C-alpha cells in the first residue's frame, strides 16, 4: 500500500450544553493531540471560525505554534484558515514563526471562508469585522492576491507589491520559514464548488474536502496539467470505527447530532452513500447501514481503499467528537490507526 495519510481535524468547540472549564478543555485537547501523534497519525489539522457560541477556534497561527511545541513528527495543517479575514503579511509572519518552531512541519491551508450567512449571522460578521468582501467574486480576487503575497513573503529576496487590494513599498519579511520557499499551500474547497476547485488545481495546490469533490478536483488537476505539484487530496471521513456501532451511536449520537446540526443548518448527516456509488467494493460500503456514524473497522478500511483507488492521498476525521470528553475518547481515536489502517489493502488508483 502507498503512503496513505491519516489525519485528525480539531475545531476546539466547547458547547454550552456540555461546557468544560476552558483552561482544562484546551489542556485536554493538546494532550489528545500529543497522544494521537504517539498512536501514529500523520497529520493534525486545524479549522477556523469567529464569533461562535461554542468557542470555535479563532486563532490558527497561535494554535499551530502551540501544537508545534508538543509534537515532533506530525504535519500541522489548516482546513482552513479563512485567508480574506487576515492581512497576508501578518499571516506570513505568524506562519513562518510556527514553521520554525515545528522544524518545517506546517501546511498553510487556506480558503475563502463562509459567505452563505443567511442561516448564521456570524459568517457575515466575520467579513464585516475583518474587512473581507462578502461578495464571492470580490473575495475570490482578494484571495488570489493574498496567495501571491504569501509566496513573496517567504522568498529570500525583498519585494514590493501593488495590487487591487494591497499596495506597499519594498519590504523584507523576516524570519523566513524553516521550509525553503515557505510551507506548501493547500486549499479547502467544498465538494461541488466548481470555480474554487478549478482555482486550487490551476494554481497547483493540494486539496481537502468531502468525498464528493475528489473526482472534481482531480479532473481539474489533470485539465490544468498540474499532476506533479498538485493531486494531493485529503478527504473528510464522517464515520468512525467501532466494535459495537449501535452502542457507540447511543453514546455519541447526541454529540454528533450537535456537531452536524450546528454547522450544516439542520442537516443531521453528510450525504455519505453517493460518495462511493458505482465504485468497487461491497454493497454494504456503498450503502452504509444504520447507525451511520459508526461502522466496524473493516467497513471503514474498505471505504478508505475505495477513496485511495479514486486518487485520494489521505483522510481525516473530526476530533475529538464535539462536546464529548477528549481524554476519554483517546482509545476510540487510536482505533482508527490500530484497527482500521492494518485492514487496508493495496488500492490501485483509477486512471
């Protein structure tokens, strides 16, 4: 089997219904991350939002640096930093420091951020407070200019910039990151968002997103002839391994219901079955039986094999389950590596 990457995504959400004292909550999450590195996960990913009632992580550079201190091997990525909410030079400086602290293990994951604020006012407030356009085409132009600036900041030579949104004299941004030329830039894009998927492929960047976007992304990468530098695709997984799925559904069902309901405007579950329809594998994997949130390790391994055969280079899971005790869940997440990974086969990528 090729190097298929296993990762976890942390949002640090602390809902009022199961509120945990904030200092201990953060300490438990950092401990969870350190333990997941020891278990054998390859990457830790972070995600960003602002003004959420449950304290959704608002500061990716700070947390990136914190994780760099307590880990030694894992990649530390973002899925995503909402780049239009940040000044690109400040972000470049912060990420350079975090990359130095990590010894060169940072991935700069970026995206436009949410603008469908009809059902969550905080999405609109993010743009208003931080000065980002709340019109998609305007934010997209700002985003591409910011990507250009990030790359300039991490080069060895001084530069000046004159663009549509930013204009500043010659500067030399220091210190430089540990990685020559700066961390690799990844895009986080929705499954069916055709223009953003095209942008990620056209600019030659890796991608994180749902299973439904995998083929769309890779098709665009081939179309733009960027298979050598892009074609890195990390797919979100929405089911967890369990020896007794029904028991785990009872235990964690309310937490998972909160997790998806609060982020997807009432949608209880992601559209899982279509992600694997028409592909190799058993009918059971293509049409998951209830309970949908958990499955036996062999079923999860088969789903991962199918994703790898379609061109995915890795997978990630939300961790720990929002609202649940982080420390208590350590053995459960260890099962992803201990019990699922060994069951994967040598998947043959589709052409």
